[in-house]
C-alpha cells in the first residue's frame, strides 16, 4: 500500500530533544541571529513531552551550559540550583566499606563546581529556550525512517504512523507520519538510537574503531528525611554487591526539596547470565552505608537507561552524507566521571557551527567532514582522551585491579599528558561476553519487602510508562527458533533478568516454553537490543508518545 505523506522542509532536522539535540538547535538559532539571517530548525522527540524519556544521575558539569546559555545561573526558570558541596567515594564490601580519600583521586574526578539536579527538567527548560529562539519542537513524533535523495544521500526523516493495529493494518483514525525534509539531519537519539544504529551499519561509521561498550543505569528517586538530607552530597561506590569480575557501582545524590537520586550501574559486558541488574540495585539498599539514608524515606520515581561506555576509542565517524551524530548517539560519555551531558551540549554546539558554515556556503546534504575533523581537538576530545583506558583496564583487571591501574593512568595523563598503557582495546562487544548457564552459578537475591526493596511491576508503575496496546510490538525478535534454542536453551533466558521493566518472560504452555513480550512495560532503555547474546532482538520506535513519562529524572 502506497501512503501519501504530508511534507514540510527545513534547513535542519534534529532527531531527539535531549541536551545534544536542543543544544544543536539553540546554537544554530544563535549563530543565525549573529549573522542576521533566518534559518528554520525543527526538533522531533518520541517522548510525550520534552524530558519525558530523559534519565540521568545527574551530576552536571556546567561547562556546556556556560558556553551555550551563559546566563543560566541567573535565570530563575532554570531548574539547576544545587551545587556539589561534598564529594565521597566508597569501596563497599559485604558488610562494611572503605572511604577513598579525595586527595588520591585525579583532579578531573572532582565534582566540586558541578551541580546536582534533574537532567529531564533541565531539558524541559532548554526546550523553552529553544522555542523562544524560534525552534519548532514536536514531541510525540518518533523518527521512524530516513528520506534519501536519488544519489542515496540523506535529506530528511519520516515520522512514525499513528493508528496501526497489532496486525500491522491501519485502524480507524489512521494518520500517516510526515516527511520532514532538511538540508542536514542531526541524529541526537541518545544511546543505541534506531536510526543511528542503522546509519552506523550502512555507512560503516564504526570501521577501524573499537566496539561501543555499554552499561545499564537504574535509578530511583527518594524523598528523604531532614535528618539525613545533605544538599549537594555526591556519593559514588564500587564493589559489593557485584563481584570483582563484574564492573559497575552506585551513585547517591542529594538535591532540591529533600530529594535523593539513588542509582546503580552495571557494565553490560558481565558474564553471568543469572545476574539481574534490577535486583542488584534492590539488595544494594541493605548495605550499612546506604540503609540509614532510607529510614523514613519514600520512593517517588524509577527508571532505567542504557549508557554508552566505550569512550574515546569507540566514537564512530560522526558524519554521513546529509547529516551527523551528536551526544550519546556518538558515545561521548566520560565513564569514570559518570557524566555525558556536558559533552552532549558541546557536541551539539560544535555540529551547529559546522552546519552553519556549510549553509552559509550554499551547501546541503553533503558530508560535514570538518565536524568529524574537529571533535578530537575540542573540549570533548580533551575530556575523553585522558580517561580512555579506564573502562578497558577495569574490564581486564577487575574492579579492584582496574581501579588501581585506571587511577595511575588518569594521574599520568593529568600530570604528564601521556599514558603508560597507550590506548587499550575493549576486547569485543558486550553481547559476546555472556557465558552459558552450564558454566555459571545462580545468584540468590533477597525478596522484595515493599519498604526499601521492590519488585518490577511496582517500579514500572512509578515510571508512568504507557503504550497503546493495539499496535505492532516494537521489540522485534528476528528468529524465534534461535531465541528458544540459544537465549533460553544455552543462556537460561537472561532477557527476563537484564530487562529492568519485566518485558520478557519465558512461560510454559502445554509443557513447552513460550516467549512472552510485554511490550507495554518497555521503558525504552535499549538493553535488550545491546545484550541479547545472538543480537536477535531489534528495538524500533513504538507509536509516538509511548514509553515512560519521567518526572524529575
């Protein structure tokens, strides 16, 4: 069936209203105003509103904001209000902990001068700034495909259709998606975006680069008592409940009106298929270093999101004919600092400057090679290069040994500008690291108590996740037989554990295992697309506005 679509044309089309996409749009409009020119910029966002799908810790390095919106500190509407006042690093054992002195940490690891807050709320404010400059923002419109010119270059996107039934047929009220044409398309989808994934594969943008590495970050929002609330407290932990061969750690931030962000990150190169990141977060809360802060507290939010962790050596080529990658779509997270929003903003601004130069020269739909050439000598490269070995050393030597080796490497880079280790390899993609169940041991997790430890259903409820049920399942299992023989038969069905929202289940029907996909639970974390051992699950955008509706995350 041929679908006729309405088309609108712009100078620049931006996919994703996160910090990178909004920074791109804002900087384009700023540059146009400086030149006394008019350019048209549109931002499409799959969430129901700007910020609905944004989840981060978040301790925010303000360097990006300082460059983009220098007056943000004096703008009463800007939600970022809490400066870091105390910075704590702890190594946890099963029953105790060791505090790591701040003087041992390289200066780049210090959080003083940073701010604690909600990245989702910050994006809402940046959205208002963008609209005030004339940017058009359309929430609830996922980018489902790309428009190509006759020569194959990208010239726009197609937004998703509304009103398609689970059987793939149009329902009453069917509305086709729109074509949004642009001289350049900026992909700011965040980690493992569906269009970004396709573009990287199609144009071989990862050729000659290390494979991208990932983690899953789970976060709970708690309102804590006055007795324990310490505005600006930032605490990070490593060690328990993970074993030495499994990378990850927790974060705990105090900000705002007695709010505490409590989260846990598990590196997705873990080997034991019995590991359950959600349950690791739940049992973390029993630790003596964490439990006292939860006395008299109330949990108010929950969510999860994949994190790019490959760093400097895993950044793909950023440009393709007709567009570019920015932010987490490019993998600009600084893993040891657990920060990426500053680099997201810097990359959006950098891309905007090179796009504006191209537009001023009358160019369109070509390859922005100057942007690709510029990032390593920019603030982004300066941030990522000194820490490039921390993640691979952690993977190679385990948490304790990796902590020591990574610390030495960061000190050498900070003091002398070089590394004893050169540039380390990551050693393969995360999905290939999982071991068969026959070679691993089960993990016993404590049961939920409804006080500090919770189950998945009650947690997903707090994420305000909702999808139209009568629509095609957006989690595509490419080969169901392979899923049964390998994902279940060899690896014991790890999708039921690595998914933080209870999307996947293996149920018995007439004595035979049956794969159940509860797509309505999906919080769009993308972990299944990353960790499935056979790369047999493909995440695609559901109908617009579906997914979590995070408040204050």
